[in-house]
C-alpha cells in the first residue's frame, strides 16, 4: 500500500445504504395507493373504521399508514448520511433550512394545485409541510450531540400523547391556533374563512410528533454507519414492535382509540391507531417493521439488485415522484369518470357521488398499478440525469 492510500481511503465517500432508498421507494409506491384510493375509490365510510369497513378496504388503507412515518424518519436519516459523507454541520444546516422552506412553499402552491387543480383559498398543511418545518428545526438541532438529538426525538414521540387531554385555557384565537399547528388536526381559525365559507388553512399534520420522528431518524442514521448496522436495525425494530404489542394490549397509554378482542373486528381494532397526529402506538406500529426489514432489503439489493432497482429509483427521486403523482392521479380519475359515467363527475373535485357509483377495489388497484408504471420512465430518466450532472436545483427536487 502506498503512503497516499490511507489518505485516499479517509477521503473516500461512504456508499449509499441501499435499504434507505428502497424503503423510501416502497413508501412512495404505497403512498400512491392511498391517493389512488381517495380519487378512484372514495367510500361513504372511513376505510380504517372497523365498525363499517371490510377487510379489503381496511388493509388497503392500513398498509399506507407506513408511508408518512417512513418518509419523515428517513428524511432525518438521510440528513445524517449527508453529514457523514463529508458535509460540514454549518453547510448541512443551511441546506436543511433552504430545503425546508422550499417544501413549505411547494406544499401551498405546486402540491396544492395538484390536489385541487384550482386555488380556492384553502391550504391543507400535510406531510410535505411537516417535513419542511421539521427540517428547519433539525437544522438547529444538529449542532447538539447526536445522543441529545435522539433523546429529544424519542421524548417527543413517547410523551406527546400526554398532551391529548390538554389545551390552552384562553380565548385568544391566535394562541389556540398555535396549539393547533403543534398538536391538533383542525382548521386555523384566526386566518379567517375563504369565499366559500371554509377555513383558509387546515392543519392535517400537526408538528410535534413529526419533528420528533425526524430527530429520531437523524440519530438512527448515526447508528447505521457503524459495523453492526444489521444488529442495530434488528434490535431497534424488534423492540418497537414488542412495545407496540404490549402497550396496545393493555391500552393504558399511547393512543386515543379503544379496541376489544372479543368482537369480529378485534384485529382491525387492534391495528387501528391514531394518525392525526400520529400517536406513540401509530409510530411504533409503522416504524418498527420498517426498521426491522432494512437488513433484508440490503441483502436483496446485494443478491438480486435488478429486483429492487425500480423501487430504488423511486426512492432516489422521491420529491419528483411525489409532485407528479398527485396531479396524474387526479387527472386520471377525472378521465376515468368521464369514460365510465359519461361525465366529469363531481366527486373528483367536491366529494359528491353519482347514483350509479359503487366503490371498487379492483378499480383502485388496477389504476394504482398503471399510475406507478407511468411514472417510472420519468423518474428513471431524472435519476440518470442526476448521476451525470448535479445542478443546484436538483437538491430541491
């Protein structure tokens, strides 16, 4: 070995962890299933409600619960990987702030247009907004030791359900709305109503637990770079699953929903945990299995890389995929309804149903497959472009 070899080895950037991209890609594919269900198969009942749903509709909705926690968690993990590959903390902090601001802007402009096609004066603050704000907070947290960041994340995930029974004791609407942004899924009333009589802003993804999920993901990234990566994943995932089962079984803490094993819907009730905001049990239920399967995904990527390469492509260009899949799904549903019902039916835009409409899982799954397949060539082309050239704007898409 030449004298220069150790220096070159030190400067060599660590390779990307395949399971991160694959897991993110799987989350994006499942996310399209959820949104396809919303547009192609809206139901007059909540598909996750054990009292009204069927097993097919329940599973279709429940499996998509993994998307948001995995997406937010891996955003934190990826941030640490960027730092590990050589970016300074000050550079990473600036990147997180600018990217976070961009995501918030994209949520209320580009993404909002995809959901509704028209700006009607109402903004839904959903997962992209939560990721954007969480990135800005993480930009400040990364200057702390990673153990402290992990403790903050775990604390927010583990203890935020104590706030479920608390609210500000004030008539000041601004203070109440600040609390809404932090921990309650509801409208922000201090910003007034639009011309249709609806609130201008509706918080779908309150911030507190999601900030904790991203901080936890950052801490987890620090654990992944060690030589015992597989053991970390297996231990962390197993502990989280065991905690979910035990806490849910006794029902003492961690979720607002109740369940009863002696009913026909007992298993569905057991798995029906609160997403808005995500309860402790919801996060354990989703992140535990996701983390547990990461070593398997890495092994599959090494043994049969072609099998997972399409999924990895979606994970590499997740933001482009997300931005494109919403208007494509929305437009496709409108075209399908025009062909099937001979009109551009109102439920595509306003939630009303024609008399002949019946929800169909077959329609949902076939439409979902076609939409994902249609997005793959575009995502693959962009992924190849990013490998050849690294323009500054590619950081944001």
